[in-house]
């Protein structure tokens, strides 16, 4: 049994490749999905994309000059859907 199956976190983050574009992220276990609004996430509608945290091969301090302090970049081994 997967110990992370019941783990769920949600909140607003800034999407790296599109500067300043905020998305509402929902993480359930290793699966991360993102939406334009919190209401869409709650309804499970209009998902903008998703990725698996197990495909993360590197986490590093953000390389963007305009990124807030303590920002991180996730490097994924596979293309997100």
C-alpha cells in the first residue's frame, strides 16, 4: 500500500515557464494537477495539466532572476500532460 495515497496539499504557485502565471495546484500522493482557479480544482473541471513528482530528477534554487527568494525549479524526466 502506498503510504502517500491519502496525502493531499493544495495552494497557489507560479508556473515556471510562463512568468507571472499563477495556477492552483493540487497534490494527491505523487500526482500534481493544476488549474486556473481554486473553484475549478474543487469541481475537478478544466484541468490545465498534471505531472508525477516521482519523475522529478532535480530540485534546485530557481534560475529566474525575477523569482522570489526561496523559489525552486523542479526538473522532470518526462513531459507533463
